[in-house]
């Protein structure tokens, strides 16, 4: 049976997976592909952070990490690589990237920010984190040591994040 044709990458929900990617590895790619399949994403855009604000200086340069992301995504037509954070002269804040993408793609295209459970739990430390909920859907992937599907999260999330999730 032939595979179902994918919608063009310019239509349908767009997944966004950012990270330092120092180096990008199979876990990142597996997360991107599994999120694409599970959420019906038309494509997943990998976004290497140029100057990550929450981590120390990466071992690899931003250009090296961008090149690694491009090489790793070769062969999967559903993966795109976005160089905007690498090319930016300032720190890589997710909210600014989402605002740029929202302006570029318009309000109708669904954006899905893919986060690991550890990153999600740390959202209150991110720059203008509350705005993320207005700019994109947020998909949270389980990580070792974190409760699947939030069964323990209500007790462990910060009050601000729990309130944002409640609507």
C-alpha cells in the first residue's frame, strides 16, 4: 500500500523544535518525527539557538550547530531548518522567534511549540513566557523523571505555570 501523500509544508500545522543542538542527536530527531506523526504536523522546523540565554556557552559555534542541524535533517522532507536565531545579533528568546514566525506565516497557520517536560517545567524563567500561549500551541514530550501526561504536574508546577495551563 503506498504511503499517504503529505500536505505541502506550507499548509497545515507547523511544529517548532528549538534547542542548543550541541550536538543535535537522534533523540532530537526522534522527538521531531514522533511529534510530527502524533500531532499531524505538516513539517517540523528545527531552530538552533544562536545565543541560548539559559545555558552556558556552547562548545560548538552557532554556525557549526546550524550546519549539524542541516546535515541531521537531510533525508527527511518534513524537516526544515530555521537559521533566524543563529543569525540574530541578540540572545535567542523563543517568544521573539514565535512573534517573527506568526508575522511571517499569518494568524491562521497553527504553530506547535514542541518542548521537553524539563523545559516546560522551567517556562516561568523564560523571557515573556506567558506570551508563548498566545502565539502557539504547546506540545510537551515526556522525559525521564517527569510525570507522563501531567499526572503529578499539578503538584510540582509553579503556581504561575499551572494558572497559565488552566487557561
